[in-house]
């Protein structure tokens, strides 16, 4: 995690309604064919997960982004309660409804929530 670089990283979260404090930066170490040691920095790579929404009533499908925003707020609130309630740490970057297919088997496309998270959750003790 590092402070965002303007113009290179995500520096504003429309879900949070403010500046992003820290962004993930992936560092890949290696060597060139000539033997020089290198380090590659990869920016704008936020981890995400898909949550199936097959049981959502049709009325909520039509609301779309407002439903996704409500779910993301609930996740944010739950993570703040589990962690330090006074913490100003950001957990959820955003959430949206997407059409996707399940990875295994032959399935038609379904509706999923795609939730972008900040990787600082790994350092929290979120599991008892």
C-alpha cells in the first residue's frame, strides 16, 4: 500500500465521496535477459470479488446502482464494526451490478455484484 500518484493511480472514490488515502502497488522482481535486476511496479490493480445475486427480486434489479451502493455501505459498516470503529481506514472502493458466467460448468450469464476492496483487509483479524 502506498499513497496514490495523481494521474497514475485511482485518487478519488465516487463511492467514498472523497480522496483515496492508499492504493495497492504490486511489485514484481526479476531480471532482464542481460542479467540486470529489475523491479516492475503495477498500479491501479484493486482486488475484487463477485457475489451472486440470483435471489434478488426484479424490483431491485431495476434500481441497479443504488442497490449495489446499499450493499457496499453495509459491507463497509460491518468491516468497521469488526475492526476499530474509530478507524478512518478505507475498506470498500466501489460496487456495481454486472452480468457474468460462473467459472465451473455450463451456465448462462447471471447477475453478480462486483465489489472492489482495498487490500488492507488482510492485515485485519476479520475471522474469529
